[in-house]
């Protein structure tokens, strides 16, 4: 799975499975590889240069300036002149590396109100960019404010413009409702960059990227961390091409089709799993000569209980995949070696050879121990108090 903590897919801006899978079918990995190949060969819209090589040429300068910005913020505060000067320098070099025009004063009309902010907007590109104050955490991307503030005025009365206290999130939402709305908006906020799309923004979905973390790690492998980030953020992919298409439009559509296909495959896998669990119950009843219970067995109830058992397993798989939720002590040697699903998976991949082992219930008993620990807690009981 190609997952990087520098790329945050907020509320599944695109399908998580599509974004991280390495399967041979449709995937973000394949889109990235194809895009970088087109850049290198200079085909189509990329005949003017290679965005990947352009970014690599600027990576060192980006790393140095973002490190200086972090030091200066810790030394002073985010609104000091030194910090603001470094913010502008960081945004300038990042914009250049990703192919965006330098930030200028931009105005967008929404009904009788015009909004003025620092960023860029090219006619017919379907793209607007915003320069915002730097943030240290992804969750602050929508809470920060435009770099030079925001001014609003009534049409034809710019002389009476007034400062408006809007967050970047509020501004993005209003720009998507503008008279000539863009399809995509990119927000530069120091180490973090936000990519939003008009249709999914009201649902709270967007892509957040920690550019400093990525340039520090400098993973330049094919479809690695940096190539994924450059492909996601390059101006060539976020703005409208000459033929009216956008790389991200095609990617999002492919992601949705992939999600539908995965859902269909998942439904089939769930059905098959229920049948396997149910048939195993019937087989064991026959082996134990429980013919009366077998005849009285309700098929619908058996299917319901098999589905419930499957949901328990899926919950454990989810809990192990998300250790930050602290549902299971994933990573602790005692858990991984004694209780974890990886241990049970290894057992399943090595089928028992003896008749006794084949008829045993070790797998079921191990799962039941894990279910009980999750349901009842796994913290050790405190030692009894000594009243003597």
C-alpha cells in the first residue's frame, strides 16, 4: 500500500483505496506513473517542459526556506515582519517549482460583492490560488487567514473597500460560489498546501499536503512520495488544458468508478465469506451427529449470525490498521505475537496436516479471546490491596 503521512485525503477527497492501492487495476499510482512518463517524453500538453524536473531543481531551495521559516516562527511569532518575509519567499519558490504564476492582488465577484486577496487567477484556467498565513497542522489550513488579509467592496466602489475577517476556508467556499467559479483552488500556507475541488468542497473534502515533510525525506522513487505530490499539485494538472480537460477531473472520475467496482467486489466477498462461515457450522454439526439441531436450524438466522461474526473480524482488521485509535495495542510484541491477526493469518496460510488439527477449533478460540479482550477490556486488573 502506497500511503504517505504527508498526503492527507480529508474525508476521502478521492477513494482511499484508489489513492493507496498497488493493485494492477485502476489506481492513483498508475496515473502518477503515466503522467510522469508523459512529462518526460514531452507529449501533449507537456511539450513545454518537464514539471517533475522543474520541481527537483527547486527542492533544495524549498527545503532550506521552509526550515528557516520554521525556526523564525519558533523564535518570534507568525505575524512578525521576518516571518511574513520568509512566507512570501517560500510561497514564491514553491509556486515556481509547481508552475504557478507569482502571487498578485486578485479580485473575484460574487453577486454585488467583490473579494480582493493575494493569489493568482488565469482566465479560462478553471483555477484560483490563494496565499495564506503559515500553519503547522493540517487542521488549521481552513482556519488560517489570507496572507495580506481580505478586502470586500460593492461593485464599482473599490475606493470604499473594507477589511473582512474571513478564514481561508470561508474564502474558498465563497470563491466556489463566485459568478465565474473556478473548478479547483490551491491554498499555499507555509509548509502545508490545500487542494480543493468545487463539487466536493461543501462536503468537507479536500487534499492536504505537507510539502516540508516530503522535501525533507526526498523520496524520488517512481510513483514515490515526491512524484505523487508533484503530480497532485503541478499547475499542469490542476488547471484546464487547451482542450478543456483537467487531469484531476479524469483522476476523480476514475477514482469514483474504482470505488464502485471495489464496492461490488466487496459485496461479493462478503457473500462468499458468509457462505464459508455458515457451511463450516453445518459441517461441524454433521460431524458431531447433531442432526436434531441441524434440522431445526433457521437458515436466515445462521446467515445473520455469520454476518455478525464477519463484522467482528472486519472491525478487528480496521482497528489493527488504525493504531492511532488505541482500540488494540498494535505494535506491542505481546499483542502481535500472542493475539494479533497477523499471527492467525500465518496459521491460515499453513493449513493443518493432522486429522486432529483439522477438526480443532484453535482459530475460533483465538478469535473469541480477542473478541472478549476488545469487548471487556485488556487492561490488567490492579493487585488486591493488603489490609494486614
